[in-house]
C-alpha cells in the first residue's frame, strides 16, 4: 500500500497508469459536509491482489494541479476503464461529465435481481461481506477527519482496503451478470419452465399472505389512529378528478379559447364515432407487448 505525497512521484505514477486497461479507483474527501475537497485518490491496477502491495494511495490534499493531471490523463482517457463504487459521488471531484469509460459497481449491483443478491443495502462494504466473504469490516474510519495530516495508520489501512474490496466485488458482479444475462436464443425453456412452476405456488402463497398482512396493518393503524409504527408509515392520499362534457369544451372553442391538444380515442369512443371516424385526421400509434400465461391460467379463464 504505497502512500505517495510528492507531486513529482504522483505524476510519474499517473504516466504509468495511462498504459493500464482497467483501474479500480476510490477517493476520500475532507470536510465533505461543509466544504468538500479531495484528500486521497486510491488506485489499484491488479484486481487479484489482496495484500495491498499494488494499491497506491495518492495524497492530493491541497494539490489541485495533481488532481487536474489525474483527470486529464486518466479520467478523460476513454481507453482506460475506471471502476468506481457510487461513481456519481467520486466524479464530482474527478472530472464530472468529462470522465469517460466509467463503470459503477453500485449501478451494476442494482441490476442484479434481488433473489440473487438479497442485501439490505448496496454499500461497498455490505457487498464485500455478502459477495466476497470479507468479515468484520472496519467502517469507523469512513467518517474520520481526512483533512488532517498526518493520516493515522488506521486511515491509511482503511483507504487501501476499499480498493481491494472494490476490485473483488467488481469481479463477482461480472460473474453474476453473466448468470442473469443469458442469450435468450440459447435458453433451456424446459428447465426454465420447471423452475417457474416450482416457485409459482410459493409466490402465490407468499403474495397472498403479504397482501393480507398489508390490509390488516392498514386497518389496525387506522383504527388505532397511528400514522407511524417502528416499521411502517401510513400515508393517506386524496385524488381529485375533474370531468367535463366534451360539448362544454366545444363551447369554449367557439368563444375563441385555443384548445389544441390530441385526444386519445378509446375503443368506446371509436365505436361511438362509427363511420364519422373516417372524417377525422388521426395519428395512429401501434405498440406490441407479450403476456406470459400458463396453460392452467388459460383454462381457468
């Protein structure tokens, strides 16, 4: 976990990183609640490294020229993939919209179906624990003072470990993505149908109980005049619908009110218009969709 403070040494390392295909990047920000400024940039080039020997911690606090060089040579370089967790936050300090070829592991994780990744949240350390079997991860240093120098040994260890977690989580997410993004043309429909049938009854039972419990809880909270419990918040909605006869709108047009907007003709309106529909200048939009039903559902209907 080399810790580099010299602008010259950081510049030399950045020059080496321009040859990389993929970099795993994390940052630490000082005073992020009030006057945020970049404190550290952590970079890992070798994802299989668990020792930290290949994780470089770049101390860029109060070195804006160094940050600018990193952005111009690394972040803007589309030939280098930059892997970052919750990239939208880090990019505020690393080039913003100028950054190219950025992979966000937070967004990757959100695209994995919940049954494959049942996590309480998508924080990096949660994913590292659930996907990569890292245990007892230290989360205390995240809120420490990153604007203070010198940094403590605990802060430096925290900083380099985040890159290790990031690289390992990224590799596992790639594997999970392969599981869920199978070529539809090669899918085994027999196996899929068997799996579907297996969980269908379980889903019906759980969904029925889920909906029933929801109704019981809502009724109980109403009856007990409770807006919140330790687990639920009950919000009441009131919707107002305004209806008017079409002839009333026509009367406004006669008065000179401009009402130029399209009206969707429902099946009933089309039937009521009959042959008169042919006299109208209409725009026709066609959409297609597919509905999946089982043979039993068809028989029931």
